[in-house]
């Protein structure tokens, strides 16, 4: 164990650890065309995908993570819709783009192994950390909100009542996916795209330590009891399970489909009522469920896990802990949403042309939903309307919000917006849904939608010409926090009832904001 003494100086440690090993091989592929492609890659791609091609703010660009991606030349030329991937057709010729495709599809020599031994060796615990007996601040610890500032890789800790900044701490490079809180709200875990996981003590306002759980990672999930943290990896193609207490690896599970082919893990989710993790596999028509309790079940409906014969594998010291269940589906499903009881899963196919409802008890398909336009289910929310629970999701390719009745999975309404949005938020005390317009010329707008009439009742424009996105509510729902997603950005605090601005806090490209109470209680207006 190496004591951690200066986190800011080691901000990009994940890059530097592999760079010296890989850079020579990455830039020494044979042929003049590939040599030119290496130069083009260094100029146009490395800032997002890393000099080593191992991933940074963008994913790794190596055969192991490109998987079955088709049309790479078109992605390079024209960008990828609804992502930060821009097109380069105005700067690169067709021949240059073709050479770049060959370059990123070529294997990288000496890709480092990253299993339990390597993960354990990367672990760094803060030398002077000591847990406090009680919070070192007077604010309500359940009303703390964390603001991820991607502009300089920090998180600000806000008092949810006064909106004062209690602390601002350095994170690993390029935080990706939402932070996850322990069930008591005391600790938070943050993951970076290059696989580093950081543990922070909110009570003490101190970093506890960090560990590198993968080389190119997607997101994290907390177990129902707070004992385990799962890390979804693109590279290597694994699920890493860490002890939340010590950050030591409990298990690294190779992710392979039934036919033996490896698969990237698109995302991992917590299913608290089921005492399990749910995995979305990028390259296989399967959903995985991994038990986080050796005796998962029975549930309120009398159901006990029906793991397939021979597949209830004991990965841990206790029989049944981390047991795996495979749920076959017709095609890979990338993006998941769950009903409040975690009995049903809603996923989308890779093309984003439809939604599929899978019953997690039977493993069978319940319904297909008319959700074209690449629905972003990961930011979906639910609320009560006319005695029914409805869910809503934005569409990344069109200016539409779809509202679905979760009783019979029928389409209630498609709400037309001023452009494609990325995030939805509400609160059980609020009559409104807050929907951003993240993509396109109206990126500076925030729609306020009445939950019952499903009509847009007001459109806010707090920073003309700048990206306005991602709402979060305080614990009691009295205030809504909105990001100006720019390097010279801010967090705007609104009175959630009057919709009037209360305060504006300067921030460095603030993205997601996460309230402790709303997240640990799975508040219905918060994506899970």
C-alpha cells in the first residue's frame, strides 16, 4: 500500500502509468501510411482518446474495445450524433481517414494485464486520513450536493441549505458516470474514464484513497448493503468488484457470452430490492445479474433467484456471493431503466430504434416500446399521474420526450421540445419536470413541463448561447440546481416553486450534480 500524499500532482496517473509502455508500439506500426496516420492521430485524436489509444475523455480506440463498431470511416468523417465526437471531413482527406481506421484497428502491443494483482498494486490510501466521529460542518449531511466540475477535474461539496461550498477536491482525470453514495450517505465513490475509483469521506471532507479498477471503464454501482462497488469495464472486458471498506479487489469477473466471446460491459446498475448488480453487455445478447448477497431472495412476491443450472457460480468465499445469472435477449441492449420495484428492466438496442421491457423475475420479454430516435433511458424518471406510474425519457436524436404508462407499457404522449435533450429531473414535491435541450441551437434552454398536463409551461434561458443542462433538486425539493456546462460556467440555483433565480455559483464546466438524500433514497424524480 502506497500512502497518498499529493492527489493533484497525480491527477493523470492512469495515463502516465501505461504511456511509457505503449507509446512506442502505438507509433511504430509498419508502413508510411500508418506512420502518417499516427501523426494524424496525435494531432486530432489523442487529446480525447489518449496518446496510447487507451482512452481518456473518449473511449479507448483499440480492437478490444472497438468490438463490432461499423462505419468507423463515417464516424471520423462526420462525427457521432449526440456525443462530443466531432467530424474531421474538413481537415482530413478520404485517404487519411482510411489510414486512421487501419491505425486504430491495428493491435497495440503489450496491452498490460489488469487483474486482481495489478488492481491491488495500484491502490493508494491517503496517509493522513482519519475518520471523524461526526460531520466537521454544521450543514445537514443528507442535504449535501456534489457538483462534478469537468473543466479542471474537481468536485465541489455544497451545503444544500446555504449553497456555500464546503470543500473542493481533486478527482481522477475525466470523471465518467454518476458518483455513488454509501447507504448512510457518508462516503461517495467517483470513477474516471481511465478506471480510477476514488473514495471520499463527506463527513471529514477528506479523500480516503483510490484504486485503478480497469484501464477503460464506463460506470460504477453500489451494492444494496454498501459493502461492494462494481466497476463496468471496456478494457479489460471485465466486471471488477471492490470492497468499499478497503478498496481492495474482491473479484474480477471475465465477461464472456455463452458462446465464449468476450464482451465489453456497457454499464452496471444496482438493484437493491433484488440484492444484485445488473449488467448491460455491449457485445452479447445477454443481460447479467450478479448477486451481492449469498442468500439473495426470497423477495416480497416469494420469488427466489432462479439461476440457470450450472451457472450459479461461487465467485466469493461464501456460497452464492457474486453468483451469476444470464438472461438471454434477442440483441444486445445498451441503456437500462428500471421500474421502482426493480421487477422490470427497460433497455434499448444499439441502433436506438426501440425499447424492450424484460421481466427480471421470469427473464422474459414483456413488451416492446415505440421509442425511436435513440432514447436515453439512463436519465429517465418516473412520477404518478392519474393514479398510474409513468416514465419519461428524452431522445438523443430528436426533440422529443416520450411518456410511457408503466401499467400497460402504452405510449401516453410524445412531448415536442426545441431539440434533443440529455437529462430529465423532478422531485416528488415538484409539479414539474425539468428537461434540458442539450444538443443543437437551443442548447441554452431548459423546458419546464407540467407533470399532469404534459405541457411545456415555461422555457428558461439563463445563459444565452451557452449549454444549460442537468437539473438536481435539494433534499426537500424547494430548490433546483442547473449547470451552465462551460469552462467559465456556473451552477444556477432556482426557487423550484416560483422558477426564479436565487443564486449563481461560478464553476469550471460543471456537469452532473448529485444530492445525497435523493440518490440514496432513489427519489422518483432522480435517475437511478
